[in-house]
C-alpha cells in the first residue's frame, strides 16, 4: 500500500510537518510504502483557468504539479496536512488543490476516473492553528472534503489541534504526536 503525505506548511520542521512525519511513521510501521511531498519546496503555479484540461484531461502547465499528479494517481492513501492561514489552508496547499481542476475535468467532463483507476482510496486531513475558536478548521475542512469528493477519495477523518502557534510546540502537546502515529497505522489497517 502506498501512502502519500502532502505538507502545505511553509515552515520546514514546524508543527504540521512534525504531525505529518508521525502519521507517515505510523503508516510505515504497518508496512506501507510512504512518500512525503513538501509543497513549499516545489514550483507550482496557480491554475490559469485556461480550460485546456477540459479537452486534454490533464493540465498543460509544465511545472512540479506534474509530479504531484503522478504521486496522487499512485497513492492508495492520501494525508493532506496544512496549518490554518487566515482561516483556510495555506496558499501553497490551495494552489495545489486548484490545480486539481484538471482531475475535476476528467471526472465531470470527460467521464473518466479522476485518478486513472477505480481502486478504493482514503484520505486524512491534518491541521493546526493558533486560535482556540470552535469552528477554526471548518473552512479548511470544507475545501479538503470537496477535493476528496472530486478525487473519489473516501474521507477517513481529521487530526486537528487548536492553540498551536510557536514552531515545534506540538511536541509539548500531551498526546498529539502519539495520536498522529496511531492515525497513520489506522489508515493502513482499515
Ligand atoms: C500568514 C499566517 C496566517 C495565519 N492565520 C491563522 C488563522 O487564521 N488562524 C489561526 O488559528 N492561526 C493562524 N496562523 C498561525 C498558524 O496556523 C500557526 O502558527 C501554526 O502552528 C503554524 O503551523 P506550522 O508550524 O506547521 O507552519 C497563521 C500564521 C500565518 C503565518
């Protein structure tokens, strides 16, 4: 089983990355093949709404998103991880999601499987935010769930932590990293 983790944080080794690492370690401990993509290190331009994908079934912009499409197609499980920036996912994550319009076009215009085949895929969402407000993750969750629906990925749940701001402070949380590790194991087991 292949597990793809995608981090949208610009802060390398920050709270999101630390949580994602644990999810991936948990998945690897169950024998999964794991791969992590750090969006901030890639060159992914914004969707230009050129509609080329409506005919081609693929995005014609030749940048690092082409690698992400390939990895998405290969993965059996997807872990999307992004801190909250202005109440939504980071710009890095949103740019990647918008480029999945090409996969939307496959499904809804060309009537072909968005990820190339119909095998069952599942996805988990990981997030942190500084504030403690109850609905902090709602905008991000709506976006991520919409993406999973478009990609025919079954939503497997979320791991979200409020009141997390300083770089690395998630390591002081009583059980966040342990829960992230278990979530990675569960993603493979189920
Ligand atoms: C541009 C920017 C916008 C942010 N907006 C929010 C916000 O709307 N709500 C919130 O709770 N935290 C917000 N934060 C705080 C981050 O979510 C928080 O510091 C988080 O722990 C960063 O995670 P990371 O270490 O994985 O990058 C923002 C941080 C930045 C840099």
